[in-house]
């Protein structure tokens, strides 16, 4: 595990800690909560970037690329 030293706004800290308390999660779950939140945000931003990069792609072309990717994955699965 890696330790981060972060500065968080007090309002954010209170909101997260209250949420964890209300959902009956343990105070030590703060690290897990932050880890999941960061992962979710990275995924959201990655998806947005890919959508932006492919915004000019027609639905037919997108489907063809998806079909090719699935066929490749199936052919290259051990």
C-alpha cells in the first residue's frame, strides 16, 4: 500500500465521514472509499476521452470495430 498526504476541504471531510457513519461503515473504510472514488473518476474520464475521440464515428463503424475486437479477443483467448 502507498500512503497519500492530502489536503481536503473540511466540508468534504465532514460529508464523507458522515456518509460512512450513516452507512455503518468503519472509520478505517475511508481509505477504501477514497480508493474506489479515485478509480471511478479515472474510469469516467477515460470513457469521456474515448467518447470524444470517437464522436465522428458512425454507429455502423463503431459496431464493426466492436465486432472485430470481440472476434480478436475470442480468437486470442487461451
